[in-house]
């Protein structure tokens, strides 16, 4: 394991350029690791659930992955409700996710589309 904070402050001597290069080099490896884990476990789980509930694999994947993605936000909102300034922080987290999706995910989908949307 690599402690990035320790690496930044001690080994990299607070060198932002070196840290940026390290992160750029590490990202493809991390994405490949996530893809391998998803292929090994998530795909098999989606196929099992699709056959168990008699639904198409595509519908199962879209529905269950969307539910799993939103689950963390629901639990975060429930936890923030009892805290001071929790409402503002909850609104900020929801708006941040929405802005990210509109700003990065949607344009990538539109540009990757081979037909008119």
C-alpha cells in the first residue's frame, strides 16, 4: 500500500508536479484493477440476479447498479440529517454529484454516441 499523503509530504518534498505525474501513471492501473474486479464479481452477480428474478441481463445491470450507486447517497443523507449544518452539506453533496454527471458523464455519452440522440 502507498500512503499518498506521506509520499507527498516526505518523499516528494511537496512537489506538485511529481505528484501529478505519479497520479497520472497510477490511474490506468487503478482503472484496470476496478475493471478486473467488476468482471470477476459484478458481472457474475448481475447474471445470477437476472436469472433469479427473470429479467433481462441489461435491465438487471442498469437497475441494480443504479440502486447500488444511489445507496451511499441515501445513507449519507440520513446520517447528515441529525448533524448541525447537515442540510447544507447534504444539498452540496447531491448538487456536486449532479454537476459531475452533467459536466463529464453526459458529454462523454453524447460524443461517444454513433447516432443522433
